[in-house]
């Protein structure tokens, strides 16, 4: 299967590869406002309670990257 550059499948492949090696995709790290919200994401992934409004803000920021 050949991946078309910049397709959803292409991004998924590289995002999964980065996650597997414990890295955050570089384009995410370029946005300082997203980077400062990453601890909220990590706490959520660990199952810790995070206020709903903080999660909503994180989702908005990630979608804009």
C-alpha cells in the first residue's frame, strides 16, 4: 500500500510511529499554546480528573494545529 503524502492515512502512520517511540509530532511542538496544555492531556490519559473546560480548550487548540 502506498501512502499519499499529507493524506489522513499518512498522518496517522507517522503519528502512530512517533507515539510508539515516545515522541510528540514536531508540528504539535511548534505551537507554544498547545505545548503548555500537554500536561492536561497526560493527566487525562493517566485517568486523573481534569476540569471539563480545560479539556475543551485543549481540544480546540489541537484541532487548530
